[in-house]
């Protein structure tokens, strides 16, 4: 499922127009991203939890040349599925 499929599904289930469903989906995505950028957790009971994890700097290798490269530290989004989502797909 891609974003357009998601918007169509939200529109069908909620009775919204596709334009309104697109606004709703975009608002949810932006809200989650804004909260994660502020280093806050987003917990949707029954669905899951979005968090930010810190990946430390490290050293890796270029797969083509084999030379060592430095990998910068980074903040990465992480999603942990909730009980309701796990049960829905089991």
C-alpha cells in the first residue's frame, strides 16, 4: 500500500472526500514527524509507538574499495508495534 492507496482507504472508511482524507493523512504524518524531531515519543494505544534512537558514530568499510570510512552519529526513527496491531495481523 502506498500513500495514495492509504488516502483512498481513509476516504472510503471515514466518508471523507479524497482531498480531506489527504489533508488528514498529511496532518498525522507531519504531527508524528514534528513530535519525533522534538525528541518526543508518539504512542498510539493499540497500534504502536514511534520513538527516536541515537546511532553512535562508528567506522565502516566501503564495499567497493574496502577502504575504511567514518560513519556519522545519527538520530533514527523507530517503530514498535502494539498488541492490537500484532493481533490484527496474526
